């Protein structure tokens, strides 16, 4: 009997309504406890014993982990980001890796624009003030006329662009893909280089994947080249931004405020200095998490795994 595991917390939550195709195949489905957001190290190895496939969340499939899973043939990543999977090690072991692009472009873009509005109008500050028995009325910043720099012009970045256009923002963006650039230009985005984006943007939205080229893309040098008081929104991957550099930029006032749906350390430790800033809005790596988007992604991830194991 083929054994697989589900380690994606969203699919585990909804599995009773989506496991029909797996049951029809008679597969043994392991559903391990996920104490936090994902599994890694020995916990992941233990959960995957005897499995030919897995529908994975943000689990850390390092070379060491993969070496201890000799029966693993396919990893179906729930979602877009595959930075937690050692692709070279997987390829060397003949393990197929798939993901689910395009499943929640609109949902993440909705949250990105919500964060931009929260920062521009200081909504979190107002909420905290009222809860503290004050009645704050800080002046906000109008979105119309602001320049939004979008780092990453894939499906999510372009969906952000469409929403920002309606808000009257000027759009600049960067992406290494000529195809993505062409599609973004059709959405009214001026495609430029990262130096120009950093120097001219009032708001910067991180919507790119994490890889060697984007790790700590926003570092001390990048922040120093930005406009004073810039708004930073990250709904991409935490390590695209150096947290230490962001803390310094917040301390100096270079960054006016930030909204971080993702961070390098998730969740940040109780004594992490990023927690001290009232002008930082935190998310819980949850921008894609709607019931509708999850259902679409469940189906795609299950289909991907069935197809790849059938090929084997």
C-alpha cells in the first residue's frame, strides 16, 4: 500500500472534505501533529517514515532530512515558495518537487493593499489608542500620487499593481523575468532596476520568492538608499529583508512604518527588538489563508501528488 503524509497545516485542517481522491486510491495517509507552522529536522524525518509522497507546507526538507527518507519519491508543495526544499538534493535522489502557483494571487494582493492602507492611515495606531482609552486622530497619507515599488512582478505582484492602480498610485517594479516584466507593463507598471525602485518609492512591497539573489535584498545599503519615511510591506518571504537592517532603519526613522506578514524568525522571540516598534504591524504568515483559496490549493496539491506518483 502506498503511504503518504500531509504536513501542510491548512490541508490538515480541511482534510476530511478533500481526501476523497486519496481514499479512492487506497492510500495510507499519515497526518502528524504539527506543533507550530511546520516540521523540520528529526521531527520531519519521524513523520515521514515509509512515505512515498508528501503534501508539504513550509517544512524544511534539507539534504540531511532527504537522506533519511529513502522511500520518498514526490514532494507536492502546498503554495508557491519552495525555498524550504533543497532542490539539488531532491534532484540527486530522484525526488520530484511540484508547487501550486497562481492559487492565491488575489488573496495575497488583497492583504498587501490592506497593509498599505493600514500604514498610510495609521489604523493600527488608532486602534491601539482607542483600546487604551484615548481618541487619537493622526493625519494620514493619501495613497493617490504615492509611488509604489513592487519587488517581484509574478502573479501576486501584478495583482497588487491592479489594486494600486485603482487607488491612484504610481507603479514601478522589478523582476528578472522578461515575461513578467511584459505582463506588468501591460498593467501600467514601469519596469526598472532595484536602485531606481529603492530611490523613488514611497511604499515598497516585497512580493518575490526567496532565493540566493533575493536573500537579504533589503539590507543596510538598500535601506540607506530609500526615501526618508518609506513604508515597507512584506507578504513575500521573511529573509528577503534583513531584520537587523530593518530594526536600524526603523530606529533612525528612515522607515516610517512596516507591515510584516512574514519574518526571518516566525514567530519572533519574546525579546526580539522588532517587537518594540509601535509603527510595525505584524501578520502571522497568513496572507493566503482564505477558505476559498485553500480549497483551490488543496485540490491542486493533491492532484500534483497523485500525478507524480502515478508517473513513478
